[in-house]
C-alpha cells in the first residue's frame, strides 16, 4: 500500500469517526424527575408498550410497569424502574416526547435544535 493510499484510508477513517461522534452529540435528552434519558429511548418505550398491549402477558404481582420486565427496555430507562413512581414517570416522559423535544419547545429537552 502506497503512502497516498494509506493517508486516504486514514483520512476516511477519521471522517467516519467524526461523523459518529457528531451523531452522538446530536442526541436529544429529556430531563425529568432526576432522570436523563434519550428521546429515542422514550420512543422505544412507547413501541414496547404498544407491543405489550397487543400481546398481553399474564399479570404479575409486581407493581412495576410491564416494560420494566422487558429485556428490550433501553438501558437509560432501566433506572426509572427502581422508582416507586415508574409508571407516572414513564407517562410524563411519553408526554414530553410528543414532538415537544424535536421542536425544542419543552425546557425538559436538551441537545435539540
């Protein structure tokens, strides 16, 4: 491999890395009740809840929302499940996430714009 080809491949790798870093920096976060979660995680939460409604599971004796038992629950939402108010926190996060974050009109949202 010639010097030019090696420099091109290094430049290409640097550009890809920069793009990945910029994507991560563009994440929109919701801060609520001491929790900070990504907007994309709240969208995933909504999807999981819809799936559970369409495929009801037998009721458990747990007071936690059903999504807390779902292994597909995003990592940044899992600490919410430790709260006794998990159901109301999830509801508030879903309410905040409805377009308000992407439009930057809710103060709970950061990183948008």
